[in-house]
């Protein structure tokens, strides 16, 4: 039997159910002009494909299973990442949805790194770099086996963007389903999360917490599976995937342990068959307005600074240029509506109770801050998806007319220290640190910085500079959660700033400015900063300046020499050779 698919089309399409495998051909054939071959035909049909069919027999596939479309189920489950340990249950649910709607689900794995476990040691060099491996591996498996459509099962920090990059690159009918957020822990009558523990290290050092209390906190903060419970990178990307349109409503906030998450996974499996039948592919959904919508949601939620790396990387795969000017333009007109941890005391479970991502989108839509006619994986527009949403807890989701601030949670800074830009989560900066001037305290690694902070060698007013931690210099652009958390835990986040060409966890708070571009390893201005130089930070004015005479900087530039690479073997060597600037999403390029 020949299974056929139409060329990609835009707009709302009719919903047609598949009762059994025999109707697949007739349904797909009878929907109009422009019919093209389904990918899997190339491994199924013809005398010359007898060996291929024999190998499918070895998989246990019956003839009727082979006659159905082949749907790739990309499962990033592993036993190392708490956010992913339960994904096998979601995979079963996805498969059930695919089966019920006429497809044959075929599962294969993807890697996933836990940023928390990889933090502050050699492992963090591999976190961002894993994003490219994930995208490439999905491409390899999909094209090598001629799959017809994809359901992507992800959850944590680099897995969601890596899979979305692959979706844009492959341009097949695709739905993303995430594992969902972890519930907040409880400690001494308050909700807590992983970031609370990191800050606890500094609190113990400063005598603000006992070692015994820290041990108790350690036991309580992460109560079970799921992506860490605040608006950190994983949950930010899972929420933004709804605005991008490749995830179904509820993806960002339904709890990892909820039955709603299982039902959503079944719906994802069902819906990918509807997209296949309708000819709606990933790039039909990942339009330019999908990315500007995602940015608007990001600003309203006060999301992770890492989105400024991930959204441009996904957009690039979709053939869209998403630059820092666009990011800052949308931040300038989008109000900040939610203060979730680490910026506030609410968690993703609170956002879910308050109406979820749909309620935030609807509020933005009602004020013209989101384009509601963007197509989504439901086969409906974004506006249609959220038309019944309501804000149920106004203390969690503010109205546009009464926001936390009139501009978004992220800000892009520039100046002579960051000619190509830098990014800060302004929603998590204490008011007294929005404008700051202080002497530079210069370090060339995260480890040396942490040692100085814990050694009480950082003074009030200092601007900590961590250079050579960028995409090339790291290599891998490590997260600086440990130094920022220790600063906060010691109560210095109202007195000390930190700037770096590395990046931050979504759990970071304080005047922490990252992604400085060009990076130090490329001879960027950050490499020229010396101990004691005055640095001026003005977040409202979007300025980051090194207060050193231009003539002196030119002398320093002439004397600068590129340091020896920190890693000299393995994947990271190739990564460092090919990776672009953080201002371009830190993607790999051979240009």
C-alpha cells in the first residue's frame, strides 16, 4: 500500500479521523493537489526494498504496521537526569496516541545533560555543547530511517532547544511534549528549589545558615522527577514552546507527576498524525511571528537568559534571523507580568494554577503584544488555542495595565565592553543594582572566582569579571550559577555585580550580566580589563562600559595574546573550532 502526503499548507485544516490502516491511503490521497511521497515509502516499496522489509520483519512489524506512516518518537529518557527519568511513561502515552490515529510509532533515544549535576566542574563545558549533538543525532536517525513525522519528548535545559533545532532543520510534521516541572520542595514552612541550595552554600559561609540546616534543605528541595521548579531555563523553554506553536497548550506547566501530563502526551501522539494528514510541517509553524511571540512571552514571564541563545539558534534552522536588536525591541514594549523563582516566591506550579501559559498569552494578545493568527500544532491559531484561558490567580499573573514593570524580564546591554551585546535578567536584579559603578575584580575561570568569594576577598561595590568562559574560550560557555548563588547566599547581591562571557543558569539572580560578545578568547574587550578598572552598569539605559581611555585600550589590545586552549582533545576541540559568538546563538558554523 502507498501512503501519500500533501505538500505543506497553511491555515486551518479539516480534522479527519483514521479508523484503521486501510483508510490512510484514501484519506491522504483525497485531500487535493500537490501530492508528494511520504518519506518512508523509500524504504518500503519496490522489489529492491525486500531487504529493508525483511529487517522490519525482524523488528516484529506486521505488514499492516509497515503500511502505516512511520512516526519517530524521540525519547531523551535516562537515569542521570531527574527531569528525564520518568519520560518512558510519556513515551508509552505518545505511542498510544500515534497507534490510535493510524501511525506506527518507532522510538529512538537522545542524550540529555542535567545542568545541576554538571555544574561547577568539567561537566558544565558539555552542557551547551550537547545541544548541537542532540539536534544532529535527531537529524541522523530521522533521515537514515526515512521517518514521516516526529514527536519529541524532552524536558531539560539543552534538550528542548536541541530538538526544536532539529524540527526546524528537518521540516516534518512535529509535536514537542515535555516532561513537565518538578514540584517545589518545602523547607521550614516555605517553598524551595535547587537554587535555594546553591544560595545556601553562601549562606553557610556567611554564618546565615547552619551546616545542619543546609543538610535538611538538601533533603527537601528536590522532591521528585521533573524540570527544576522555578522559571529556570528548562521551564522557560517548555513554556516558550507553546508560543512557538510546536507544543500543545499545557506543555509548559502541567506537573511532571500529573495525569494531565500523560493525557497531553497521548494528545501529542494523536495530533502529529493530524499534522501529517494535513501537510502542516514544522516550518509552517515556526514562522517569524512565532519567534517574536515566544520572545514576548519570555519577557512577560521573566524567563532565563539562556533563551537569548536558544531562540536565535532555533530560528536560524528555520531560515530566520533573530538578532539582539529584535530581542531588546520586544523587551522594551512587553511588560513583565510574572515573578517566578528565582525572581520571586512563586513557582511553575503556581503559574499552572493561575491559568498557565495560555492565560499569559491571552493577556498579551488582548493588548496587541502577541500575534494571534500564528499557526500551531493543534491545527488552530494561537488565538484560538487560548480563547478560553483566564487569569485565576492575579497575584501570580499580573495584568498588562498593572505589571511588575513596563518592560520585559530580560535586557540586552551594549557599550565598549560588549560591542555585540550582553544579556541580563533584569527581573531578578535588586533595584539598587540596576545602576552601578565599581572596580573590576578580574578572574579567568569560575573556580578561581568561587575561591575568592568564599575566601571573603570580594568587597562591597566590586564588579567581578570572569573572562575566557565563552563558547570558544570555555570551551562550552559554562554556567556561572555557583558564583552568583554564593554571592546571593552571602547577602552580597545588593552590593556586587558579576559580568562574564560565559552564561548563567535560569536560577541565577542579581546583577549578573552574561553572554558578553565578542568573547575574551576572540580578543573581545573583556580580555583587556585589568584589576581595578572602573566598570559602569546602567541596565535601564542598556549600557555596559569600561571606563578606560580608548588609547590605553588600544595599547592593551596590541599586547594581547590568545591563551592556550583549556581543552585539547575530544568533542570540545571540534566544538571550539566551529562555534559562533553568543550574540549569534552559539551555533556551529563552517562559514
